[in-house]
């Protein structure tokens, strides 16, 4: 076969070069888009001022907040304040536990700090919750963050939500989630191992929920259920006390907690 004229060869080669450049440009654009998406996906952010999260109910925009306020929002959940005072302090959990949204902004920093650290008295009725003493459990920095969050008006903060409780996965699995959701882990330690100080109490620590001492004293589900419902009434500051959960937790939730405690070492 004969060769094409030089002008025809040059035209073909220029066209192929243009096509290659076009493909490279498209690929570069795609790769740049992937890189940008990966970066913002990793940052969980779409702008410097808002954070967007998607869920089953749609998309929620969370306004940017001061880091100390954000820390307070997470502490409010982690220390189970939300389980008694309601989501973001809205109340509605128990008639004996006040909503904080209409109260906290009108209290001083000193008043809020004192209530968190020293509690608000004790009651004998196991179905009537009370504000426990947190001074030996929560640090000064965490207290300051909680106060900042309350004084800021309880803003919505991404991921500052109670841990969900799995359904249909067994009582012990539900109990493990409840152990975290209701703040048991903050006082009795991970896996119920204890070790949290309570200097003014008889043994100097908050009791663990594992080991032979606990098993000997609380040797039936009924005894464990009773102490969960009744808590303790010795907790005048600076003694850390166990809240009464009888008015907050349902019988099913208490049974799930006991199922989890039965799995501990």
C-alpha cells in the first residue's frame, strides 16, 4: 500500500494530538473533582460556617459554634444530662427534673458551676430523680464547657446526640448501649471495672460492677434492679452519689442493664 502525502499525515497527527489533550483534560477534571469531594467528605464540612450531615430524615445544617460550647454539648450527652433534662435541655423526661432552656440562661456562671459540682440535694423517694454531685467526676474544664453550652442557649451541635440503643440484638447488647447512654460508664468505669475516685465515701472510690465483692453483695437480679432504681442518698457534696433511676428508666431498660452487667468479668 502507498504512503499518504505528508500534508495528510500531519493533519491526522494533529487531530490525534488534539483528541489526546481533550481526554487528558477530562481526566484531570474528574480527578480534581474526586480529590475535592474526598477532602470535604473527610472534613465533614461544606463551608467555614456550617456543617451539613445527612440522615434518614434528610439534611441538617449545624451552625458553627465556639469549640468550648461544642465541648459542652458533647459533655451534656456523655454525662447523661440529656437523659434527665431532655435533649438540649428541653425537659419533658420527668416532672421532677426541670427543663434547663428557660432556666440556665438566667443563672450566673457561678450558680451553674456550683449546681454541677455540688448537686441539688437528695431525696428518699426512689422514683423522684435528683441532681447528683459531679464534682469528683467532671473536671473544671468540662464544667466550664457545660456552663458555656448552657449560657449559649443549648445550640444544636453535630454528633452531640445520645448513643442509639440497638433493637432485636439481645438484652445484653441493649444494656451495653444503655450503660453508655445513661452515663454509667463515667462513674463505674468501662466494662464496670471501677476506679473512679470518691474521696469522702467509705471506700474512697465509686464501686465497680465487676469482681467478687459486687457479685457477693448483689447476688440476684432483684438486688441489682433495686439499687439501680433507688440509687444512693448519701451524696451530699463532696460525696458522689448514684442518682435514682426509678423514675427515668423503664423496667425493660433496667432488665437490659442487668443482662449487660451479668456479662462483665
